[in-house]
C-alpha cells in the first residue's frame, strides 16, 4: 500500500512540475479547457484534431493554453469534469455536451464564476452558454426535400436514423418525416436505427434487405450510411447508372461516389471507394465547429461581442457541386472543393465537411494530424 | 483448519474484524490519497465550494452503486440500474409541478418507480427462479423503451426547489445537501444490514441452500433485496434530476459499467455474501475523483482511458496484495517446487505404479436401453428454449413479411449477421463458464480491427501475415487478462475492463484518432461474396460451430473449463491446472474478439473507432439466453448458438418494421424474458 501512495504522490509531484513550467513561460495566455465526450468515434477524433490545430496556429499559440480532457459517455462525469475545470481556474471551457440539458446546472454555476462556456456541434440549453452548431431541423428537411424531388414525389424509402433519445436525431428525423408526410406517394417501408456509424448502417441494412429486397426500395434518407449503401448495391450487382438516390452524410467516401463516373484526377480509388455518379445529396454536421468554438471563446475573452448562438451554415453538396480537392489546403477549399483524394483519406467514413470561411487556420492537415495551416 | 486456529490465537482479537473490512479500509485509503493529491496540486485551499461540488458529483453514482451492491450481495447482477435511473429522471422532468406538494409527491413517485422496477426484477429472480442477469437485461430494454415513450429527447424541467433541496445547501456554507442525502442513505443501509433481513441478504448470498436450511426464507429475502435496490435507484434518479434540473432519456445508461466498478472498488465480492454499501459509496467517489486526477495531471485525451484503467488496477491491487494473495501463493509454489527438485523429491520422482482401478464387471446381458432423450434431458432443457424462441420469431417474421421462410437470402444474411456473435459467444461463453466475464470485448475488436486494417490497407499479400498476427496478438492480450486474473487475483470484471480502456487508448494512439486502413479484397469477398451458394463466412461459421462444440465438450481443456467453473477448489484438488485453464480461457476470448475484429473490418470494408461497442452486452446476453449459468459451470455451446440465432432473428424482424425504437426496445425485452422463462432453475 505504502509504495502505491508514494508512487501516486511522486506522480502528482511530476505532474505539478510539468504543469507549472509552461504557465510560467507565458503569463498572458488564456486558460482554456476542452471537455470532449466519448472520443472513441471518428467524428470526435477529427473534431478534436481541429481544435488542437486551432490552438497551435500562429494567431492563437501565444494566446491560448489549451488542455484537452475526455469525459466519456457519462453525463455525471462531464458535470464533475466541468466543475473541476472551473476549480482549476479555467477562463473558458469548450464543451462537446453529452446532454443538452443535464449540464445546465453546472454551466450556470460556471457562468456565475465568469467562466465562458461554449458548446460545439450539440447544444446546451442553459441561456448563459454559447452554442455553435447547425440547424438540425434544416439538416433533416433539406435532404428529405431533395429526395422527394428526385423521386418525383412517389416511391418506397428506407430511413436510417441516428442515436435514439438524442435531440439531434429526434429533430432531424421529425423534420424529414414532416416533409415525407406531405407527399402521399412516399412510403417509409422500414426504419433502421443507425447510431451514426457506417458499420452499424451496414448491419442494419443487411437486416432490412432480408425482408425488403432492393427492387422494393426506391430511395434512402439516412443520417450516416450512403457510402455503405452504395457499396452494398455494388455487391448486389446493381450497375452504376441504376444506383438509388441516397440523401445522407458528408463522408469522404460518399462524396467520392457522388463524383461522375470516370471523373478525372482521382488518385487511390479502389473497390467501391470510387466515382460512380451516385445520385445523392450530402449534408453534414461539420467537425470544424469545435475549432470555431475555440476561436469564439477567445473573442469573448478579448471582450468582443459574440452572439449566444452561432448558427453554422448547413454544408450541402450535390452531384452538381461536388468537387475534388488536390491537396486540401484552406485556400483550395475556399475555391469550392469539398471532397479529398482517396489516396490521402483512405478511410471512406472520414467526415469531409471541414471547410469554414471562418477558420482559415484549419485545413486538411488540421483534421488529419492536428497541424494548422499556418 | 488447524493453521487457521493457530493463526487466530496468535493475533490480536481485532485482526479478524479488521480483515473482514479490509476492502472498505483500503478503498478509504485510496480515496484519501487521491483526494489529498488533488488538493495538494489544486491552487487555493479546499473550500466549501469544492466540498459541495465533489459531494454532488459522486452522489448519483454512489446511490446507484449502493442499490447494485445489495443485488450483488445476494449473488445477483443487475443490468437495469442505468435504465431505471433514466426512467425516474424523465418521469420527474416531464410531470413534476412547482408546488411543494408536487415536489414531495414526485420524490415518493421516484422511490416508487424504483421499487416497482426492483419488484419486477425480484419477482422473476426470486419466485420464478430465473437468472438475475437475464431478467435485469430484459428489464433494462423494457424500461429503456418506456423511458423513450415518456420523453423522446432531452427536455423537461425540475422545480428549482427540488434542485435546491437535494443538491443545494443543507446548512449554507457548512453542509452541502448531497452529504445529507448520502448520510441518510448510509443510515438506511446500516439499519437494514443490522436487521434480520440484512443478515438474510448476506446469508442468501453466501450460500442459498445453507441459508434456506437455517430457516431463512431465501426467496422472500431475495425479492425484497431487489425492491430495496430499486428504491436506491429511485433515489439516484431523483438526485440526478435535482442535480441536472432536467430530463434526458439517455442519462443513466452509460453509468452501468461505472456502477459495477464502484461496487468492486468498494470491496464487495461479485458472487455475493461479502462487502457492503458503505464501500460502494467510497468506490464511487474514487471513480469521480479520477476525473480530477486526469485533469490536474493533464493526461492527454488519448491516454485518459489508459490512465483510468491503470488507476483502477492499482486501486484493486492495493486491496488484494498481501501474503495470502495469489501471486505470493504462486511464488511460494515455485520456490517449493525448485526446492523439491533440488532434493529430488518431486512427485514425478517418486516410484509409483500406474493407476489400475478395478472396475466392477458389467452384468451379463444387454443393459437396459436408456433413450437418448432421457440421458440428455437436463442438457436439452437448457438448449431447447432458445431454439423454440428462434422458431417463433421465424414464424412471426413470415407472418409479418410473408417472404422469409422460403427465401434462402434471408437465412444467408441471418447467418452472416449471426457469425460475429456466434464467435464472440465461444470466448465470452468460456469466460462465463469459468465464472468470469470478459469486458474487454469492445476494444479488443476495435484495436485488432484497426491494427490489421491499418497494416493491410487493401493488400491481400499483407493480409496473409497481418490477419494471423492480429489473431495471435488478440490471444496474447487475452492471455494478459488471464495472467492478471490468475497471478494478481484481480476480479475478471476489473481486469478486463481495465484492459478495455488500455486497448482503447492503444487504438487511438495507433491511428492518431483517424483509422486509415481498409480491408483487402479477399477479406471483403469472405464476408460479402458468394461461395457455392451462401457467403463464404457461412461455411466458416459451420466449421467454427463444430470446432467450438468439440473444444468445449470433447477436449481436456473443455472439461477443465467446466471443472473450474463448478468449483475452482475442487478442480485444483483434482489436479486441474486452474491458473493455466483460466489463462487459456481469456486467451481464447481474446482470440475470438480479434477474429470478430478482422471479420467486421472485412464486412464493412474498413475498420472504425468504436466498431466493437455494440457487441459487449449482446455477447453476454446470447450466452445466458442459451442456458449458460452466469456463475459458471453449466452451459452448452449449441445453446449459446441458439441464443445468437434468436436475438439476431428478433432484431432483424424489428429492424424491418417502422415501429419506433421505444416499442422495439419493449418488445425485445419481453421476448428475451419470455424466451428464458423456460430456463428457470428447478429447485435443487
């Protein structure tokens, strides 16, 4: 027992030493914490990389002392974590909230102690918190309208939702269903729970296909899964020009598949990760929101006026607007490219909506490796 | 026997008493060390504010862990904890008014909801004599569904008075309300513990037969133990409602694993009879203070799960490391062996005659023919229910969709989807047969999947060596689980959970947050192509099932698994290498998880973070639905396979409909419960 306590105290001592050093180097830095939820999925990791890149960029590296912590999926732990951050003297806390409501009390507490709380991607309903996210109703409605139009208002569609019980999923699905309800010719024949994961989407669709074969389905409205759906259509022997319309996620694989067949300059394509002219619309909850939230937090600390809710423009890419990036610099994305080379992004499930006019510090390298543009 | 008596005589009278509370005492020390470490580093003195938020932070977990402890003391397992907390939370958030009457009424409503859920569990466990893990798993799904029916997304409000009462100040600047809540809960527990009922809980958990023989109404005690645990969940639900001031249908579920860890950290023995709720309170606060430790040490995000796993292991080790701990035992054993070898006194060195027991000569004439059914009645009783359920689900699918039974594609897909769970069932099943559990399944799948896909990157040539490498690595990491359990004497649940965290960190570090690998074309063909009709993996599954049945029932290793599960002590005395068997079992489980990781990345075409997350609870569920006893020693792989088919067919049926997920959860839970009703234990 004793050696363990000694080891702990020694470890603490080391931590103390390490923690004090950078703090002495730059007194003027803002002390900002990032409280992430569960880190074990692709979106979260990408968003975290972009936040780190922002903190390491030229304009911010001398202003910001960023510490990143993970709360896991448990809301009570995030409450504890935010409290501990406040106690540690945080000036601002950037949060990926596990729950839009469960953090309200602790956030109110933090605000009372003049800590800036800013939530990205998901929402905190407590009015003193700043929020940075897209309009989820719009994210449900726009793709649904596109799908209805593509199907001329009639057909059997399959819906694949996100994580049940979350605000994001409920709002998106409700908005989409409200659109479908307006068209008596549209029938939702099956509704799968996709958990925002390509892997789960495949399992779910495999199950659905056992009872609803391909020829019964005319289109898909999904939150994540178009890439997987097109891959499964190819496995079933459906030719490229008969792929079914899919309104879905902003994964790189999906957008590559949306490129016209034989699109020039695509490097590293293989299997179903290739241009196939899939009729599609791609929307996304963009992973740059955390980086932007950090920027806004600094703005608030510097005394600038920042609105409580920063509504991010919904990134929408259709077959007409999908455009390949060569290197993925911010400048290049500003010119309108929105999908990356399979040779660089070998994971087709990777989220490609990383461009924001507001964040010239973060490009492709930021999302991949946490390296800022400058 | 005599050594114990001598030892007892030689020691001060308080020693045994202290020994009995060792777990609790060590937990307190660990907590204090962590607490002072945090306090030392945190700038400023420990203030009332800090006391307040720390006490509030761990209170929900502590209340939930207290409820879980009571169930575990009776020898059970409760998976419905988190779901019940969520249900209480959403009911309060949607229905509570702001009047004082309403607030008081809804506090009691919270307790009542918890008690009812507990009574539901208790009825099936105590009176219908079903395994607690299955009953509570079914309850978990049903309650989860009800929760979503009450509130489909986060929202609702809790009256501010309610919040102030439970998570505010009892005496401003002196005593935070959460401390009072916990003291009241602790007093309730201590009163129960010292009552006849409390003695009954411990007695039933130690040995139900003996308790019954001693005149304790074992069933009644069990039933009320579940009700009492439900009351604690209700209190936890009320507290989290007060703490968050709102409702969220998903708030409780992620707490489940932490609740178990808190209980184990607090010194309560899984399997029943030893421990107590006070330790669980301390265990909960240890878990919560780890959050602060990670923050003050500024442990980077990718390392946090690793650090957490390490702290967990150290904390439990501290409680178990002494002269009687297994590692000391093995060291002594090795020393004795060496000494014996030096003296030439090893057992093998003794001259001996080969055993030649005299068997009675069989009576002349043909023995009376015993039918195959009669001989296997008991085994069939465990296996058949899952298959009956499976057939019913098949008929239901046919009735709903009209094109399943005659459609070979349906069975092809069903078997492909079943293959993952069928493989996991062997590993998890073997672990459960020895009386353990393997919680490292999710990130063993994820880590090996990401690692192999990262190496393979679409190349069949690399896959030739990367896949075997991944499988061997999985087995080796599994063996590390086994080593920890055997040599360090760690509870399997702790060792494998810590391993899960470490592997999560390893996966994140390996891919730097973005898994970039993808499966080779042969891997994809294996999962999605066709070979002589069905997909290749279906043929593989058939071979795997034969392999599993032979391994568990026709090999020495298999028989040893059952022997260890029935009684490690008897197994050891019968010259079964208990340690070696356990290490082998966890290596097997690691191998199976690794295999699923490889197959899943072939199925999806790529590996992704969190790809194994959805397989932990199902892997346990199928094993138990297949008739396996969670406490070990009884079960058959064919039964587990039946469990796999039943659950896969059921989720396939539900996925094809447009029912809301709340209704699906409820149906899933009810079918689960119905399927295993036939599995209830007969009175011995």
